[in-house]
C-alpha cells in the first residue's frame, strides 16, 4: 500500500482537502496531511512535521515552494 503525504502551512484547507478527496477515490492508498507552521501547531495543539512523517510517505506533495524550503531546512536536506 502506498502512503501519500500532503504538506502545507496550516493543514486546514489545501492539504486536508487533498487528503480527504483522494482518500475517497484511491481507497487502496493511505493519505495524511501535516503542517509546517510551528507557531500554529503550538497554539492549536496540532502536530508539526517530523522526519517520521516523511519516512512514512512514499510520495510527498508540498503545496508551496517555501514549505519545501522549510522541509529541507528542518531535515538537513535529506528529502
């Protein structure tokens, strides 16, 4: 089974919508979404992206170029 991760800043609109939408179409895949905005995560008690999330995924969709930069900085450019 393939694991797909969607990454965006607050995980409320784009990523969550993508995760929910594709999960109904591709039932043989696993989907998850995660945030890159640590301040929002701390404020709302949600989860900030970790290397565990990235290791889980077979494919990662990052919604903005600056989010990709944050992922690269956070993981020492491992992904």
